[in-house]
C-alpha cells in the first residue's frame, strides 16, 4: 500500500487540493491511497496580506483554457489581475539547503527525524512549479493531468509514500513555511513521520499574476 498526501497554499485566494480516493477534511483511508486534504482558512503574513490555505476552490470560476490543458475542471485557482502587483519580488530566491534546515528544525521540535534532499523529488518539485508558472495558477494537477504521485514516479523515485505542499505569491521561504505551519493539512505533510527525503523548488515569472510558484515534495522510498 502507498500513501499520497496533498495540500495547497495560495496568497490572496483560496487554494486547492485533490485526492484520488475521497475528499474530506483530514485523512481519508482507502485500499490504495491516503489523501490529506485541508479546509479553507485564513491567516496573515508580515506584509498584512491574507493567505488562503488548503481546501477545494472556494467558489467556481469560469476560465477559458487551451484544448491541451488536461487539468480537471475545478482543480485549480487563478489570481485576480493585479492581486500581488504591490509586492516586491526582487529578492525572492530559494536556498534549498536553508529550506531543508528550517523544515528539519521544525521536525526536530516535533521529535521527528530529519529529511534529506533528494534529486528525484527535487526534479518532481521543479517540474510542477514550472507547470504552475506556465499556466499561472495553483493546483496539485499538472496541465497534462498528472497528480503528485505521477510526477514522483516520472522523476524516477520509487515511492512508498509521498506528500506535496504548493504555494503561490509568497515573497520568501519563511513566508511559505509560516503559512504551511498554520494550516492543518500542510502542517501534517511537513510532519509526515515516515518521510525521509524531500525536494523543493521555486519558479518565478514577473509576467504572471502569482509571481512565485513554490512546491515541496516529501517521500519515503520502497
């Protein structure tokens, strides 16, 4: 049996999550998959921006997409025009080792073992952040219809379990981490007890409404 856990994070909008077995608040057990799904909620960042955390899209949106877009209807959110235009992304960057250390310090505080950076999970995270940036949206589905489990397998990681957190619009990793900690679904993924590896990525595109696209993937091999 394998497990996959998903949680979404987006600035100024409600996020999105998906599961292959059932949709609920918390964990849903099935014979093949466990999906971690969180409900919408709000917190605040240092810049006083509101942060929508987790859950299914809070309201339907009518969005025209290209025919090649295979992401299921209702499985993603887009930013309203100009939503983040007043934020300064000139210093936005990712130091993967620093992010790993921050996550591991949080796990240590919760009496959990540290995670090691893994090239395959990093590639899975990069691929998803690139795809989110290309389509300027937040989702756990790729534009090719892939879910996190598909992307981890595609990257060559033979997973026993995997979990994914995503974030869009955050200026730095500390802001992303703070939001994940404050959201039950994302926090559960950060504190996945059996995880041993992680991959993390950031893609920036100033031409998009979301500006920054963060993906964290954690996992354990077979």
